[in-house]
C-alpha cells in the first residue's frame, strides 16, 4: 500500500547546470549528489552497464526533486515540447508572487510557455520549462 509521496525525478542533459537552476534560481537546497553504476541500478532501469549522475534537491517541506543525468546510455532530446503528450509531467511550486517568480525564472534560464493568469478568483497559475524542457508549474493561492 502506498504510504506517501517521495519525490519527482527529471532527466537532464547537464547535471551541474540543472543543479544551478534549481538551487540558485528556484531556491531548492542541494542535499546530495552521487553516481550510480551497474548492478542494481542497471536492473531497475533495464539498461546494461547503466551509469548515472544524480542530485537530490529539497524544499523546506521535505519534498525532493531528483535530477538524473544519464552517462550510459546517453539521453536524447524529447521529440516534442507539447504538454499534452502521454508521459508528459511537471512539478508544481506554490509561490507568494507569481509574476515576480515567473520573470525571475525566465530571466535565469527558464523557458517561457505562458504568462501567469488568474485561473479562478484568488488562484493564479502558469507553466514554464526548465533549461532541459521539463515543465514547471507555478501556483499562487490568494
């Protein structure tokens, strides 16, 4: 039985660049970096001789974002940037000033998708992408 939420994981092209975006721009805390090679990780992922670089970033509420750079096998670009394809995912953050946060992220490597808008009275939202095209949702609750 599921007992809780543990983390969200994103595949990235350059682990250090993504750490800098999520730590220095988004404001998460880097808790750990490590490398995993072969053995159990190869079994879990279904690739022979798997080699990964991994970073764990946390928010004060304990939730973790796991960033993964595939060294072997290498990664390839996603064939589309559309948000409505099967397998598309995002991470959502609550913010206190959605307009300022959106502009800050875009000015520091985030990719614009749509500007913030009021969804219903007292709730604003928007989507953007991180430097690798992973989707980020911002939500401001009034």
